[in-house]
């Protein structure tokens, strides 16, 4: 326990030591005086003989202590004291650092949660999406999801593969829940056997849907999502075994999936078995998303080879019916392009987030440059103090450490404040984030984020602490006690570090401003694109699905829909109403068809290009504000009369016949064997997949048409989006009247996805506006910090040159000339910074090409505007100190000469 | 004195000289410094102050002990005394130093090999 005693008796030990050393000196002095030396000389001589009293005393003390810890503590105390003595400096630099760190922490937490963390499935790295393309099938290249799987593909892949542990397919849709007070449309996912096994997430209650539930026409079962279980059943554990009316048929609940479980990126309320009927499955029907779990050790390349091997087996094992050629799909050149499930979920959001992270990182660099500047100025002012400390025996390493401890304290305190701000920032980001940003709900500050913040704080402390510390406290520094010559202006060399920082800041700010500028131009370009509908805030839309269990007869379905339109149109303040299978940008899976033109020649065994098709009611075009390019709309009487008529999009008309009007009277058909339909109208192009995607070619069928797949009654489209144009769109009273109108036709019909087209449009712009806001925030931070940086350096320089300027003025220099001189110095820095920044931007903005629309990443207008803005602002930041400089009274400046 | 001269004193040399001096008689710091200076005929110029860190090291290792007392000039001083452990340590150090010195001398001696 001697160390404890030492620790406790240390204060006494130290004072004894001081006393002893003092006694030593006294004795020496007395002896020297006795030898005849004057007292004053004796004191000097004694000290000279003794050596550096302070240093030796410290060395003696260090024998007893933990010098590292003690030095550190004293550095800490000293640092805190100096920080507290300069509240303005401390507050300004703390604010700069903590805002920088907060922004970085917030964005990193998004990057971490969305991009870096594995998906919420067990052993998620084994999960892959069975993505495939079909370059040989013309038109298919537009498929957002590549070529989806058909049920027969699922069977072949599941049974014949060598690289998967399990395979499953799923498709998202909707279902109507009835038997409760108000009918409700819920999000339904239909799953094949093997899908839940592939995800391998155990149910929260009950059991999975298993092979036994996949029997066609067998007992009908269903699983619930956690959310729906809570909402509808209050989380009751007795839910298993109960029945629920889905699309007017009872289904038995077998289990509940746990909280947060999603089918890839799809939220759902209920999950039902697909129950493929093996006997009726054909080759076609490419409508299902495939998911598989790789066997341990299997690679994606092996899995791709495995699928390629199975494709001929698939064609041999199934057919499209008697007389059809199974090997027609060889011309499609179906190619497996399996990708990790995470990539499927994230899409291109990774690029966006890394761009945002990069820009925010640049802001941090600018912030660090600013703090470095502040520290440089301050250390310079403290040179005397440092010199005194060095003279009193502090080693340069000790002084360096002291300065670094000070900057580390700034950095860590900034980090601490930053975490608090970041917490608010993350909530802002989650609220701001586009709703189609995947994994948005998973964003949080976790241990990894906090570690990032800590590392960031330490690194930035080093960055802004090391430069001034090395410059003024290094072993090579020429710290002297001699007072600085008042008469000279500071040498060029002493400004170099600060000038470099300003140039760097301007360059980085330019990069950020250019990227924000490009996003503004992108946004403008997106806004000016005609989406194919008008005045979206006055377009109320809602989805209604009429299951065959509710209305069996197809013609009756169309009549019900017709009646709903009439009722909706009768609501007060409604201009018109109509329906369509899907409004543009609603984001439902599209339907595709081979479309043949009568006057075109198609080689045997080839297929026509795939075209997107929709069903549309009369009045829809007028309601949506979509223009008719030629011809006319299909009429109700044509629909009920099952007349073979069709409308096509302008782009399709131009592609096939050159002009919209040339298409009128031409005939098209689906598949080689179907009857011909007369083109009666050509519709303006609509931006079906969002403003930034080119308008696809579309075929518009009447909502009720002949059953082309064989004998039997005609077919009606059962799930459609109703569109109502009214000034009252979006108001509660209006929505109530809409509900009443629909239920006056059939009270069992739930209304889903009730929103205005404005919501849909904004959502499709979500990514662009998110990028714009993020880059805008980063750029304005950069600009502000840059201005502060230039202003700070210029006013400091001017204050240092005050005497020189005074002399110049006294010798007759014109004030205008002096003003020009100071301005020139500042703008020169800005110009160099702008030049470097333009170079860097030219290289860096290429990284954001995919985020841009309608503007080149080297857009000269943006570059020119941003450069001149920055030079102008820099000149302004110089002007204020320059004005002050020429107000110097030469008499005052020269008084002390 | 110059820094180079100080570097020439190998580590432990000062401690050894302190212990050797204290073996003759207990002394306080100033007297110790004067004695070492005098006996070395000022060949070894030692910063007087550098005694103190060395003394603290010896104190910490219990090789010497210190007591407050009165000097011949009637001042309150701390008088350092060799401990038995100190005496043993000195013996050990001296013999190993002598071996080292002998080795160095042999190498430096001309014409032997």
C-alpha cells in the first residue's frame, strides 16, 4: 500500500522538496557572499550552477507520480481554463464543430442503418433475389423488375436446383376485409411454399403457412402481420384458429409474423398462400418475385449457372397449351442476374446516400478549416505565453501536447453537443426522407454511429489542432520572448497556412454549391415536364376492388363501376369522374402484352415487342387532364357492346405509323391468334414511372372486353383507380361524401389509397427533393462557413497591417488605392479557390450523374453562376475589413513610431 | 556546462556517486553536491540541481532515507543516509561498473592483441 501512502503524502512531499531546493540555493548564495561576491551576482551564480529550478523540481516530483496522468490532468485543467478565458472563441469554434459533427452523425446514422446494417433476416447474406432479364424480348428491357418468375419457373427452380437451400415466390396485392362495421381494403401478399422458409423468420404467434396450406381448393388459411394483428385483434394471443372474411370468403388464421417483418420491401397486412394448381400451370405468367437462400458456400455466379442450366428443363417440362412452341422463349435469351437481396431492397438509394455523405463530409472539412484558422490566430496571439512557458522549462513536446489537449477538448465537446443535435437531426431526416427510401423506419443512432462520432471528433481535433501546434510549438519554432517588431508588417510566410485554408474552403464550398445548383436545375427540369395529367392537387384518387365473391358476373362489375362514376360525378363541386386500372406514378406492378399491328410483318416464331397496357373508362382523359392527340375516346356503348376498339399512346402511334392521326383506323391485337381491334383514339404520352423516366408506349383497352383466352363470358377489370376532379379534393367533407357515394352503390366496397394526385406526384419526386434539400443544407453551411473563413482571415490580416497602412497613408497613398490593394489580396485567394473548385467539381459531379435530370453534370450555367456568386461574396467579405483599413488615422497608427 | 557533457555521464553514474558519498557519511543535498564537485576536482561538472531528481529516485527505491535535521551552518535541511539495501546496491553497482571499466580499458589499451 506504499503507493497509496505516497499518493496521500504527495503534497507534503512536494512542499518539502521545494523547501529543500530553496535551502540549497540559500546556502550557496551565502557561501558565495562570504567569498566576497555581491548578493545579486551570487543569486545569479547560484541559479546558474543549479540549473533550471522549475524543470528539475518537476523531474524530482515526477519520480513519485504517474507523470503522464498528472501532466494530462494539468494540461486538461490548463486547457479548460484557457478555453473559459476566451468565451467568444470557444463558443464560435464549438458551434462550428458541433454543427459539423451533428450533420455528419445524422447522415452517417442514415447510411449506417440503410446501407451498412444487414437486413433483418437471419443469415441475411445468404438471401438473394432471383432477378432475370430477357434481352431478346423487345420491350422487356423497360421492365423495372426484369423478367419476373412464372409459376412453372418457380416449380422448376424449387425442385431442380443444386445451389439453393430453399426458393419461394411472392406477389403483393390487395384484399377486401368484410364482416366488420366498415369494409376495409388491406395490403395482401400471396406467397408460395418455401418463401417463409427462405426468410426463416419465426412467427410471433402460431405457425407459418406450410405446404399443406398450398393445396388448390383446399382449406383457405392466412397469416397476419404484427401491425394488423394489433390493430384488428388487439394483439390477442387467441387469434390463431379464428376466421377472417377476405374477399368475401372465410379464411382461418394460422399465425402472426413478428413486428417489423417485411416481404423484401413490402409492408403487408395479411399473407395468403398462392396455392398454384400444378395441373393448370403454363410456361407464361411472369408475375412473381423470386427469393432464394443460397446453400452455404454457394456463390451468386454458381447460382446463375444453376438457373441457366434449369431454363431448358423448364421449357421441356411445361407448355403454353396444345400446339404452342415451348422453345419460343429461347429467342427471349432469358438470363439470370441474381443479386443479393440487400441490393434489391436498396435499389439506387446507395448512390444518393453516399453523395449526401460526401457533401456533408466536405462541410466538416470546411468547418475544420475554419476552426484551424481561429486556432492559428489565437496561437499566434499566445506566442509570448508559449515562449514564457518554454523559458520556464516546459519541453516543446509538453507545450505541443498542451495545445493538442486543448483542441481535443474542443473536438470532443463538439462531438458531445453534436450527438445531441444529431438526435434531432435524425428525426428531421426521417421526417424529411422520401417515403420510398427503403428501411426508413430502421434509422437510429446506434453504437456504430456513436463510435463514428467519436472517431470524427478525434480526427477533426487532430486536423485543426496539429497545424497550429506544429507551426508554433514544434521544436523548430522560433518562439522568443523578444517582442514582435511593431514596425513591420507580418511576413508573407506567416500567412501561408491561413491563405491555403481559405483557398481550400472556397474550393470545397464551390463543389458543394455546384452540386446543390445542379440539383436545383434538376428539380426545375422535372417540374417543367408535362406528366400527362393536369392540376394534380384537384385530382382525388381512390382504389376500389370488386372481388368475384361479391359481384360474380363481369358485366355487372363494369356496371357497378359505371354507377360509382355517376354517383361521384353527382357530388357537389365535382367537375367529372372516371376510372383507370392505374394512374401514372401510383407504383403498382405494370401489365405487359405483346402487341401486333395488322399492317406490319412479323417473322414466324418471333414475338412482337411487349407494351404496357391499361384499362380506362370514358371520361378519364378529361378528368385527369390528359389530352387526346387524335381520334376520340371509347364510349360506354362500345364497352357494353364488346366492340373491338382500343386506344394507344402517342409514342406508340408515332413508332408504328409516324403520326398520331395516321394511327386512327389501324388495327392491333394481342398475341398472334387474337382478333383485331380498331384504334379509335391516340392519347398524350404520360410519365407512367415518374417524371424522370421516359413515357412508355401504352395500349388502353376498354375495361370490359371479350375473353380472349377461350370460350366463356367476357372479362372485366376488377381493381381500378377512380379519379375525381374537384376543387374540394382532399377535404374531409369531400372524402365523406365520396364514401357515401360509393357505399350507396354497394356498401361492401372498401376504399383504399385515398389521396390526391398531388401526393402521388410529390412522392415520385421524393428522391429528387430529398437530395435537393440535403445538398441545399450542405451548400448553405459551406457558404456560410466559407464567408466566415474569408472574413476572419481578411480582418485579421488587415488588423496586422494597420501600421503599414498607416504609413502608406501618411506617405500620401490614396485611400482608394489602399482599398483596392486589400480587396485584391482577398479576391486573389477567392479566385484561386474558385479555379481549384471548378476543377474538382468537374471531376466530382460526374458521381451524381444518375441523380440529375435534364441537366449535364458539367452544366456551364450552374458553374458560371456559382463561381460568380462565390467571388462576389468573397469580395464582400473582404470589403468590410478593407473599409476599416482605410479609415485608419495615420496619426494614430504612427503615434508609437 | 554543456548538454554534451551531461550526456556523457552514463545512466546510474550520478546515483552511484551519491551512494558512494553517503556511504562515508550522511549529508544534506548542498553538502553532497559540493562534495562530489570537490572530490571530482571539477572534472565532472554536474548541474547541482540534477542531484535532486536522482535523490528522489533513490528515496523511492529505499536505497537512501532522509530525515530533517540541522546543518553545520544551522539551517533546517534534509539529511540523506544510506540504507542497508543502498549499501548492497552500491557494492553491486560498483563491481559491475569496474568490470565494465576493465573491459573498456582492455579494448582501448594498445598493442595487446
